[in-house]
């Protein structure tokens, strides 16, 4: 079940996009589709949500949104260049006006000194604008990191809409 506060944020985000006649696509790794799930939990979201790419594996990042495997090899899946490429690839492979991407370490394992549990890189792409990136390290367990990621992704989509 998706948190009620997240659903309220999703509903407000959809209304803002609907008012501007704009569409959304997501490219998600560490959230496994939770951003798209929160958006599509709202009735009528199909006029705003174009599609969601769940790019959990490195191969999926390459196959679905065109991330160059050499980029992943050079920087790792959890990195600014990969988040940027995911957002750009989602924009190129969808009918969306604004895309958001997330790649991170949700935990409880898998972290390192350079890439700790809770680290998430975000990308937000919109045609005609530079792709924005951002990273954060969220505290808490796996669920807390994933929900914090959804909320930050919503904030990036709002910013992308306003651009």
C-alpha cells in the first residue's frame, strides 16, 4: 500500500501537469517502479503518465533507455552520468514532456564508503533544456529510502514542469 501523503503529492503533481497539458515518464532503478505506481494509483492518471521504465539491472538501463554500458562501467550504475543518461533516454523513448530518473542504493546492503546505503542520484530531462541532476543520501531503512526517493522525484518533476 502506498503512503497516503505520497498519494496526495502524486495527485497534486498530476493536476499540475494536467493543467499545463504535459506528460511524464519515469526511469527507475532503486525504486523498482514505485514512482510510476504512486502516480498511476490516482484514477485518471493515464492522461499525464505516458510510461515507466523499470531499469533495475545494468542491462535494463542499456536496453530500455539506452544507457551506454561503457558509462556504467566507468562510473557505476549509481552515478550522476548514469542518472542523466537514464532521464535523457526516457525522454527520447517516450511521448513525455518531462522525465525523471532514479538510481541508488536502497539497502540494507550494497553500500560502500564511496556510495553508502541511502545514496540516490536523480535526473530530470525536458526537451530544449539542460538535464538537471541531483543526489541525496537518505536515512532509514529500505522503505524509508525508497519513499524519500519518490518524494524527491516528485519535487524534480515539479521543477521540470516549471522550467
